[in-house]
C-alpha cells in the first residue's frame, strides 16, 4: 500500500479507535494524518507525471521536496470551488475546471487549515467530529482525484 493510502487508513483508525472519549492526541493526529494523506497523494502524482520513468528513482524525491505546503495551498486556492474569482493567469487561460479538481483543491485548503488548528492551537479542544470531518474531506479528495486523474 502507498504512504498516502496508509495515512488515510491511519487517520480513520485514530478518529474511531477510542469509542467513548478519544484522547486529544488521537483526534489531533487523525486530522494531521488526513491532511498528509491528501498532500502525499498529490505529491506522488506530481512526481510521477513530471519525472520520466527511467529517472524516477533519483528525481522523484527532488520533485516532492521542492513543493512547499504554502505553495501547494496557494495553488489549491486558485483552483478551489470556494473562490468567487480566479487569479488572472487562470482566468486568461480559458481553462474550464472539472468539478473534481475543485473538490480536491477545496479539500486540501480545508485540511491544511484544520491541521494547523489541530497541531498548533491547543487553546481549544478538538472533537471526534472534527477528525471524522477531516477523514471525510481527505476521502472525498482521493475519490475526486481518482475520477479526474
């Protein structure tokens, strides 16, 4: 199984493993794992498409490492279905976005925001419902990507 699929499975397990009162560590890690699942899916897909098959073993990791979370979020925001206006470069391209691309992009943006709150904002509790929402968003991103890939 791939790392991104393993991370999604781990997120699901962490979100549901403790039936009564899940520990904060479990639900916070579930959200983080859900975000990283979608992130690694997109990184793997980009690396596969940008590097020739015979050069993959050496260069794919360089492609993955060159992509930062902030730049990925910036790009995802440009393609997100929640945007009311497109960046000029996208609007001028005449590109018609498949709804699935918008789902993936919106899921990525939402998950990154959720991960930042879960990992860095310890002032408010995170609930199981938050973790389950993160898993659902990542799953929707995976499914949308599989459709439009």
